[in-house]
């Protein structure tokens, strides 16, 4: 099972604009793509290396790293952001099928 890691795991709202992340132990036997979502506010996470909101990779790549903006506005008042990463495998017809969802949390200090 893949694992999502967020670094750092906590900080103020300003620090949510540039969070490091990695997803390791990815076990796919076909090309795949990954998308991150801030499930707390139901918004996609902006990934610096993404194309159309996804990071595309091949089965030989077992770890993805990058920088992300958790897409949290100053007026939002929650203290924890739930982060989900969906891993979708490319099908023979070119479509993608959800294969795995991994999660992590980011604690927001006042």
C-alpha cells in the first residue's frame, strides 16, 4: 500500500502555500496518475509539477515527490486539513481507473 507523507506536518496558514509531499511504495504495473485533494474544504491541491491537476508517471516510478499549495484561504477557520491522494491506473482504452486512495493530515496553527 502506498503512503502519503506531508512535510512539515503543521504550520500557519501562510506555510500551507508551499508544503512538501511524497507518496512512496507505489505498486502499479501500468502507467498511472496521482491527484491531491484538500478534503476538508473539497478543493484540489495545486501541485507545482502537475499537468491538468495530475502527476503522470510510469510503473517503474515507485515514489513521487513535489511541492504543493493546500489551497487554504485566509478566511477559512479550520485547524486540520485532511489530504487525500488518489492513484489512478491507465486502462488499455486510455481511460483511468481509481486504484488506491491514501491520506494524511496537516495541522494549522493560529
